[in-house]
C-alpha cells in the first residue's frame, strides 16, 4: 500500500500539469477537483518536509556532538558519523 502511495505522489506533478492544461475552466467540478488535488498534494509535501525536519533535529542534536570541540564544519561532523 505504501509503495502505491509513493508512486502516486511521484506522478502527481505530471498529473497536475496535464490537468492544468486540459481542465475546462468553465466547469466548476473540474476546477474544484483540480484545486482539491493541488492543495492535497501541497499539504502532503509540506507535512513530509516538516516530518523530515523533526527527524533530522532529533537525530543530529545529540549532546555528544554539541560538546565536541573538534567539530567546526559539517565535513567534520560527517567524518564523525562515518566512524
């Protein structure tokens, strides 16, 4: 089920582009459907970005790395993660 949703999310920009071209702007149902898909897709993307941000801060705000004085750049932090 998850893979199907991921494929739909990957193809959604293409679907929205074709809908933008072919939607009859006089038909309110088609316009509402297009706007509904557009806002739904936008909400999904924003929620995924916010979740990734939350996970990033949870994973990399470790006290051990914050107190380590040898970490001056992101490159130094990557070297620490590789060890």
